[in-house]
């Protein structure tokens, strides 16, 4: 099973080009590449909006996804509004208070979609996640905007990290399953491994952040898409710049 993951689209208002980047054109180019990949599904990993949740942006995105010949999923990032997203993508049945999270097996493979838009999970989301994971005696794919582990990116690890890494380790360390977490947020391509958690951090379709500097330093690259392959031999992944 092949999965395409794109993240940190940061779609601005029509006609706006943040940092000189045509974010809408980048997204459309990435979507064309996704079509050629012929994945089983596409996951949009959050920060769909440039700055804050924007109904018109969600509506535009949904229109672009209408004729995609595969299933697609969305999770919120810190620049999204989870409730607005749920409303615009017809996902209100997955709203829990103001959080949008759900489980949806992909061709029978366990997959969990989390709401880390506040850089942490509510007690209710932790409880739900724990119950889901305890029932899985298999590897599991978890889609979560924030990398749940530090990821050797000085600026993001210091300024904008996931705030509950210790709680993640407490919950997962005794579980029998291997958790493959697919994330964005850091605008870079890296991997973090600890215990039974691996985190595949995925670059943005907008712009990347230099992981080696304490301050914010932007790097322009072509838009990125992560390919994930789940096979009987295990999970493999690579990033394409399109
Ligand atoms: Fe983010």
C-alpha cells in the first residue's frame, strides 16, 4: 500500500505569495505529482492555512481534491482551526469538543489521525489514544502534525516543540506495537527514533527551515511530498521534491 503525505501547505489568500512563494501553485504541482504516484490515499498533514484557519482556503482545497482518484484525509496543524476544518471537510462526526481526531484503517492497516494543533493533546484525546493503541497488537501509522519527539532542529525544538513528549513516552513505552508517526510542522526532512516510536518529519510544500540554526532561517526548495510504502516486509519511506 502506497500513501502520499503532504504538509504545511500554508495556503494564503488568493493572489498572495508569502516570501515570494506561490503557495497555491506549489500545492497544485504537488497534487499533480501525487496523481502520478497512484497512492491508496493522500494525507494532508496540517497547517493548510497560511496563518489562521480560513474557511475560503478550506473550501478551495476541498475543490482541488474533488477529482482526486484516491481517498484523502486531513489533520489540523497549529495554523488551522480544527472546528472550521471539520465543518468544511464534512468531518464534524470526528469532532471531540474542539479537537478533530479519529482512527481509520488503511486497507486494513491500523491508522490514527491526531489533533496536535495546540502543541499538545487534551486529557480526552490522551484517553482515546491510549484505548486505541492498547487494542492494536500490530504496527500502526499515526498522522500527527507535531513531531512527538525532538527532531534535532534547533529552532523548532526550542521554540515550537510538542509539549507532551514525556507523556507520549509514558503511554507508549509498554505497548507491544511499533508506532510510525508521520509529521510535518518542522519544515524539514528528518527522522527521530526512540523506543517503539519512529517519527518521519516531512518537509513543507511552501518553504523549509534550516534545522541547524538557533534562529529562523528559511530555505526555498521545490514542494515536497513523502511517499510511504507499507509492505509485508515492513514500512519504507522517502521524500520527493517535485
Ligand atoms: Fe506547524
